[in-house]
């Protein structure tokens, strides 16, 4: 009897242990399933939300030849292409201009858009890499458009055009600094082996280097030397022209003029000069559409009356766009350009002097000369910069600027001028 009772205890213990293991496994599976359930009901909406917020598509970007033959080095296969008119860009492409070439890079919302989200004007001897231009895939995303560039050497002007539907953030990397812009900002950047120089022409621009940063306001500039933080902002060059961006009406700063070469001017269609918004900037718009064969001039003039003797540099800058001209070239005598600039000076000897320069888009008739002017592409913005009047080997050194005149000359024409600056430094 005693032996039979003692032999039952091990048997009962061995039968209980397997059931206990099954219970633990069931609870583990239950909690794992519950965790997966929570992950799915919480994580899936978060993943969808993240995708909607951060998914991007590329923006259409192209480079346009303004002068000479800019080159594009393809990031994928390494091919080199000369840009004759326009060329679409891919992420990673390198653009290069030589001593004779200039180009514009434009980023658009789509391939057939008229208004650029941002534009980059490349000067001579410049290398710049188009890293990316991306926008949120979904309209509900709160993320901005992002444009990233790398300026390795040379000079570029970067403009972020103001938008209402979505902000634009632009980043330009150089060997010395990172420059941050947004829509509405306008900055000139010059890169050499030793330093990056940044001049703010509009808006607030942030420059970072070596863990420090400075913020420039319109009219300020800074320099970033190799391995150094940005220098403190300094007052930039002085613009002697008032209302050169045409943010205000012409009245009060500019005088509108219309001239026709006819015995009875009242019987001839006059040209008009008004302020228009091109979508990218405000501009003075010169239009004359009337009888052919009659010389006309339509322009705006501003009295400057500024002493410039103590300045080391004096340069005219303006953005020009030629929409149409009926006369070929600059006319038979090279005096009728669809857009011209004239600056009147008093030189250091007290003598009145003046300087003129013209821009045209339509080739001249054979044997018609072109003097004091240059050809630019039709219907695109061209960033013009004059020689330095203070350093000219032929032009007398000015001591006083008396006036500036921007005008169109010819028979019929449509032209625009914007961001006019007579920059003294």
C-alpha cells in the first residue's frame, strides 16, 4: 500500500508541467498579437502621414545660354554637352561657363510654366552643380520646395521668386560656407580659392561656416575665408538710383519722356512708359506700337546729383528683357536700340560727359554697324553690368553723376528694365 501511494506523486508532477508551458506560450502569443495590433492601428496612419508629408517629386530645371556656349557635364554618364539654346538639367549635373559664356538656370513648377520658382544667373568662369530641386508630392504637405546648389568657383546671382502657395528654400554650398535663401531673396555670390563673398540685394540671407552664422539684410555683405567663420555684416555698396526696383510708382522719382521725330507730333502715336509686374519682378515697360518709319524715344529719367569723387568703384547694373523690335539691330546709324541706358557725368576736370549703352535682340541688316551696344537673347531676363567707370582706361574719371536715363529708341518696340542700380563703393 505504501509503495503504490508513493509511486503516484512523480506521475502527477510530470503531467502538470507541460500544461503550464502551454499556458505561458499562449499568453506570449496573445501579447505579441496585441502588440502587432497596436502597431498596425497606430503605425499605419503615422507611416501614411509621414509619406504624405515628406514624399517629393523633382521640379523641372533648365539651363539657358545667354552668351557663348556654356557646358553641361552629365552626372550619370559623364558626357559634355554645349548649350546652344536651352537644355533640361538632371540632379548632379555640373554647369560651366568660360571667359566668353554666360547662362541662366531656372527651376519651374512644371515643364511649361512661365514663372520660375528660382533663377540663377551665371557669370563668366563659373562652375556650379545642380544638386536637386524637389517639391512635396502631395498638396496637403506643409514642406517647402527645396533647391540645393553647389557653387565651386566663379560668380552667380541667385533669386528666389516670391510665392503665395508654397514657400521655397534655397541652399547654396561653397568651399567655404553654406548660404540659405528663401522665396523673395536676392543674393550675389563670388567664390575664389581663398574666400566666398556674399552681397545681399534683397531679403534676409543666412550664411553658415565653422559652426557660426550671420544674417544679412538688404544692402549688406560679408566674406567667409577658408577655415573661418563668416565676418560681421558690413554696409554694402550704395545704390545712387532711387526706386530702381519700381516698388513705388514712377511719379516722384522718375520723369517719363516720349519723343517723336515728326513735324506734327500730335498726329503720331506716342510711346508709353509704365510699371508692370512680370511675375518675377516689377519693371519699367517701354512700348510703342504705331506708324513705321518714324523715329521715337520712350524713357524715364532720374536726377542723381551725387558726388562720387571719393568712391573707388561705380558700376551700372540692370535686368533687361527685350520682347520685340521692328528695326533690325540698332538701326542704320547704331543709335536706335530697343533698350538703352545713358548716364550724364561731370568729370574731374569739370567737363560734362555722358555714357550710353544699348541692347538689341534682332540681327542688323548687312553693313549696318553696331557701336556702343550688344546683342542679348529675346524675351528672357538678362543681367547687365557695365564696366567700372572709375577704372576705365578711356573714359574720364567722374566726380559727379548728374542723371540717369533708361529708354527705348527706334520705330516700334516693347522692352523692360528692372532692378536698376548705379552702384558706388
